[in-house]
């Protein structure tokens, strides 16, 4: 017998009052010497989450894979070692802006000096999956996109990936991993096209229960998305601005992908046209050749 939605879904987790006092970026920008260790841990956690957009930025700047890996690693090492709190306090606002501005400064002013120093000993380390980094970069759009635009696109996609991971962890913890895997398509699909009945058949739920579960999943997704953004900004007003920025970047990315797809199809049709034109030219040449032979040997035409 299909179960009800209440048996399959849990209520969204609400954020407590004063939530912004403890988000990662707020901890960093408000830090002082007494709690700088806490701030450093918060910064390290953010860096581990958002290292790839910076790697993609460096690669799009024209650096090869090995140099990009070294640059990204060295940047994070120096960011975690130096007195970054004053810079963070001045920047406030958004971690995204702080990180990109810091990387630009590093590439322009500090990279050659850092290599010349040949620093030794242990230093802070942000783990970078060097194999997946280049694999992921190889899948980036090939159209002419500035390093800054690529960074923004990757930042938005990394944010959404992190939100989905957190959501899945919640479902796994409550023993509902299969439900999440079946329902997650509803997060991006048009409401009118969601196959509620098919989902219900696979999950042993009624169609009505699936609709309720999807509604709750969407609501929880919005909450987790806002909470994830809150970790990278310093005020509630910044959350709304960053949310608009994220969807703006994703819309631009979608349009660019569609443009690239149409351009590829046009290129394909042009190639086929060129191929057919070449074959026509070949047949015309053969016809001319045979016509020449008939002219040389008129007896053949009798």
C-alpha cells in the first residue's frame, strides 16, 4: 500500500536567530587575534569548497595544467599563512569577490617572488584533486569566455553542487537516499512535466504523496541554498543580491551553451554543404573529362 507523504518527508530545518553571527565568512571578517584560529579554520573550509573556480580562472588566464596547479596551491598556502584578516575585514561583502581579487593580486605581484623564495617546511595546504581538476576543465565551454566570467560560472555551479550534496546527506542520514535520487530531477524540471505517478510507482508512494514530497524538497532546497550563500557573505541583504547574481550567471551560461550548440549545428551543416559541393564538383569534373574524350573521338558517339 502506498505510504503517505509524512512517512517519507521530514520538516525543513530552520536556521536559529542570529545565524549570521556564525557563518564562515562573517566569522572571518569579524575575527580578531583572540579568535583568529577559528577564522582560519572557517577560511580553510571555504577554500576547500571553492578551489576549482580559481583553478579554472588561472587556466583560462593561459597557464598550463602544472603551473595552474602550483599557482592555486601556492595561492592558498600564502592566503592561509599571511595576515589575511585585515584584508578580509576591509573587503567584507562577499567571499567570492575577496577570493578573486586576492588571486589577481597574487598573480600580478607575488607569484614570482614566492617561487624565488623557495620556501621550505610545512605550510597550510588546501587539497586539490589534480586529476579531476584538468578533467573538469576539459569540459568547460570552448567559446570565448573571459577568465572572470568562467570563474563566476564555476562559482555558481560549485555552489549548487554543494547544495545538492548537503541535501543528499540529509536524505541519506534519514534512510531516504533512494527517494532523493528519484525526486531530485524535480528541482530543475518544469512543474508541469514532473512524472509524479511514475516516481510514485518506483518509490511505492501515491501520486499525491509524491507531490507533497516534491514540494517539501523544493522548499528545503531553497533553504539550504540560502544557507550556503550565507556562508560566503556578511549580511542578509548580501544573500538576496548573491542569489540574484547566481541565477543571472546560470542564465547567461545556459544561453551561451545554446549559442554554442546552434553554432556547432551550423558548422556541421556548412561542412555537409561543403562535402556535397565537393562531390558535385568532382562529378562535374568527371563529366567534363568524358565530354572531352567524346570530342576527341567522335566515332565513339556514333
